[in-house]
C-alpha cells in the first residue's frame, strides 16, 4: 500500500535563522516618517527665530546632511561582511560589534576585548540618547497638556485670569501609559500603529504650518531678523543659541533607529 508523505512545513525562519520578516515597503515608510517627523519639529520655529534667517536654515540643512550621511553609512553596515549576502545586523550594537570587533580588525586593536569594549561604549551612548529622547517626549507631552489646560482656562475666565498649572501629574500619567503600552506583546509588529503615528506627524506639522501662515497674513509682514531674537546679554544670547542648536539636533533622531526598522 502506498504511503502518502505530507509535504514538509515551510521553514518559518529567515536565511540567517531569525523569524521571517513580515514588513513591507509601506510599513517601513510609516516607521521612517514617524521617526523623522517627531515632536522635535514643534520647536524648529523657535530655534530658527533664535538663530536668525541665515544661521537657522543653515543649521537645519547641516543637521539634515549629517543625518543623511549617517543613514547611508548605517545602511552599508546592515549586512556583514558582504553588503548583499552577508549576515544581517539587527541593531546598532550588532553593527558596531561586527565592524569594530571582527577578526579583520583585531590586529589593529590592543586586545580581543577591545571590540567588546567599543560595542559596550557605543551601545551605552545609543541608549543614553534614547533615554534623553524619552525624557524630552515626556516633558513635551506634559507641556502640551498644560498649555491645553491654560487655554481652556483663558477661554472661560478671560486672558487676565491667573491660570497657572503644574505639569508633574501629566508627566506621571504619560509615564504610566508608556509602561502599560510597553507590556503589550508583539508591540513592534503593529504596522497600523506606525501608520497612525505617521498621520499624526503630518497632522501637527501641517497645523503648525497653517498657524504660522495665518499669523503672517494677520500681521501683514514676515517677522524675524538675520541676527535672530535679541537678548539682554551676550551670555544669554549664547545660551539661547546653543539651546536652539540642541533643539534642531533633537529633531533629527532618525539615524539612531535605522537598523531597528526591519523590512
């Protein structure tokens, strides 16, 4: 009697032993848009005003160029040692470990542990940046909630009302929500979440653009100067300038998570 053998099950693993990636080009675009158009764009108008009409756009272009170059360099590190058939590096630290701790570079290092040390240092810097970004999002969220509360107070009580509110409760509330959301299993595979985030990113960017355009039309002229907003002293001007540069740099966090966006 002939025995029928069932067809072998499809291998659920990728060519390097990891789970098969299920993302598409559109889901990757949604992830990238969410990363590029973050909350940092909300402070670009203030930063440009502080730096002036020349230094402001130049700073924007310089940081954009640095991010562009960093993205290309990291893309070349996605597969190693061959950029087409090599093993995938699924994170920034994986790319650092392979490129700085590989056998090809060990002869240039003082010891075999140097590659691991450099990987640890680069990973620490990356996660410190993530931590700073997370803190910035918490502060931005609480400031926005407080601004909404003050706006409602002014509409009800008038613009001369002493509408003063704290933001600690909003920080705690946002942190609790973040902790709760991080416990959702397979959270990183929710493509629809990045689509919603991308739509929201475009939404508040266009809202800011519309508000600025409406204010310009209302005033009848374009305000600002080449030297930026004047300050009371040189020290304060330097402080505001460096703060503006920091805000612009914060608006370009895309390269840090490029390798983590899997297609």
